[in-house]
């Protein structure tokens, strides 16, 4: 269940069929030298900066503009979530601290405490926001 709009945290882009179609789970198979891939990433960077009120020089997390291998990964980095916090809080008329608390509650820690990076489960986070009724 992918939710769109300013009041939701946005997941990674998907290369799986029409959006997040589990029947078509796959990556794009486009390599680093692909012009099509590079153009798509540039467009996503521009859109991400605009929708989150970032400056042209602000770095954009890779997971905000590149799809996962399956195209269905529900997790984003903590940095990606942090950059979306102000937009979501403002749109929902919530304090940023409340939104940050929900991010922490919906973050999966590294496996065994050391393997991999923590990741924010966007689906669970958006459902928790909806449960607030705002």
C-alpha cells in the first residue's frame, strides 16, 4: 500500500511494474552508464529538493532517487526520513518532534546491532501517521 501526497513520507522509487506491483517485482536492470537511468535520477533529485524545500546545493540521499533491487523495499534511510519531516509535519499540522518520535518508533535497527544500517519502514510510519487522524 503506497501512499502519495505531501502528508506522507515517500518511499524509494520503484522499478516494479506500474508503481509497487509485487507481481512485477524487479529492478530496472539499467547500469551506471545508462543515460535513461541518469536522466531519471536527475529528475528525481530535482523533484525531491523541490517537494522538501531543499536548496540546489543540498545533498539528496541515494535511496530517495534510486530503486531497490526488488523495487518493493519499504525502508528508507534515517537521513531521507529526516529531510521529509518538515514537509509531513507542516502538512499534517503536527510538531516536528512528534513526527521524529514516530520515525524512531518505526525504524528497524541493524541486524544483531551491527549488520547493515537502520531503516525507516515507510509503510508502518505512514499508517502510524494516519492513525493520529491528521
